[in-house]
C-alpha cells in the first residue's frame, strides 16, 4: 500500500509538471560591440564642415527620417551613425556641395520604458551601460509585490518585436520595455 501511495505522488508530480508552459528561448545579443542603429526618438547632432546653416540638431521622426535643408527628408532608421554620414555626404555631394564632410553623433538616445510592479512606471532617458536593475532603480524601485529575480524585456530586434525573460543584470538598450511581474510568494 505504501509503495502505491509513493507511486501515486510521483506520478501526480510528473503530471502537474508537464502542464507548465514552455516558452521558446530567444537569443538577443546585448554587448556594446553591436553597433547602435538609429530609430525614431533619437536626437542627432549633424555637422557639415564649412556649412553652418546645415549643421544642426535633428530628431529622427516616427517615420525614421530626418529633414535637412536642401536635401529634405532622409531615411536613417536602421542605419549606424557611420552609415548615416555616408548617406548624407552622398546626397549633399550629388547635388549641392563638392566633397562634403559630414559627422553624425547621437546627442540623446531614444528612451526606454519601465512598467509593472515598480513605484513609478513610465518613460525614461537612456544611459549607456544600464542594466535592468538600474532601470528599475530609476523608476523608483520595486513595489512590495515586484518579482526581484527576472524581468520581461520587449525589444525590437532585426525588424521584429521579441519578448524574453532576463535577470536583473541584463543590459538595457534604447527603446526597450522592461516589465516587472508580480511575485506570488
């Protein structure tokens, strides 16, 4: 009788364990060696050597473009700053300037977002090298019910929106949404 009871407990545990949801693992690189690509919300400082009227600060709009004097809208979404420099030099050189020299730097990255069981959910300015734990601290810290082990990260990666669970030491990138779940115990 005792063997049957033990067997029933083991089988019940196995049966209940098989009911859990298994989520696919998504590998998303986060190291700083990945070149930063531009997207809407980024503020760029663009210098055109010898052309003060064209050197200015430009914000990437919702369509992923910036609008510059003479050449009008330029699609920069998904480009690095180096690729943007080449594109602007090409556009300016083909019609208006001889051998233009353009430099592009990100003056302000697009924001990141923190939601869920934090004191102040919202949009915050990105700081390079930030982890999920730092992002949560900026949002006022965990509520008493906040899960202090894992967060849910939503990120645009290679043109797709991906979601994955990450530890608090995970590096946050501009545009990420960090969701702190409610803990059960």
